[in-house]
C-alpha cells in the first residue's frame, strides 16, 4: 500500500492540481505518507529499518520515473522521517 501510494502520488497529483503547486504538494504528500505509515508500521509491528528503506526504494523509483536529478536530496530525508516515526510509534521504544 505504501509503495503504491508513493509511486502513484506524483502522476495523480499532477493530473489534478495546477502546475504551479504540484511540486510542493507532492513533496508534502510524500513526507506525510512517510511519517504516518512509518508510525503505523512501528505501532503495528516494531521499529525497524524495513519500512524506511522500502519507502526510500519507492521514492528512488519515483525519482527515476518522474523527477529531475536534483531531487535525490529528498531521499535521505524521507527515509529518516519514516525511521523516526516508526521509532515513535513503537510502544517498546517510547
């Protein structure tokens, strides 16, 4: 589900939103998706690097498909956000 959302968000948002606001909207949606689903993953299972790295791999595919080369800088941010949210969601860690 998370990988599908991360992969399909950019083309779906670009089809619906005006061109001037698509970039920030996609960036915000990917960040919010990483945080919410990272927290749910940590709450449901436990905090680990499996979801953050999967989210990072999905964003890497997005980057190759839809974005220019300069957007690689968001990849570590997305992975770190998902990892922190998973750690905060883990009942044993917090």
